[in-house]
C-alpha cells in the first residue's frame, strides 16, 4: 500500500478532510500514478481497514465516493477494481469542495 491515513485531520495545515475523503484521494492518486492499473484489484474493505487503522465503514465510504465518480467499480463476487485512470475531474471536485 502506497498511502497511510495520518491521525491528523489537516492537509498542509489548512483543510480538514474526513478520513474517508482522505483515503479516497490517496487511492485516486495511487491509481493516477500507476500503482493500480485499469482492471487491477484494489485492497478489500477488510484489508484496507486493517492496513490503514480505520473502520470498514470508513473504507466503504471512500470506495463509494470513488465508485460514484467512475474511478472504480465493484465486480460481483470479486472485489473493487480500477475502472478509469481519468480522475482529474474527481480530484478537482474534491479540492474545490474544501476550499
């Protein structure tokens, strides 16, 4: 895993983001940077929860946000997979929402 959720709720000391949004942004950056390719499985809810020290509902909310923006999709009977690397719109909307 290329990202970690810090205990602080600050980004650059200015913006407070909920944990699920920070997790979604970190994962989106990993996708954009090629850590996860299109069609690749991303960590399961339980795996990500344990690795990041956050609750499963927090991870689920992050994944739901990414799914809503078309970045990932849920394959029935499998797990979440990367659907698109075109996440600039998602990142821009998230940054704008907290300025």
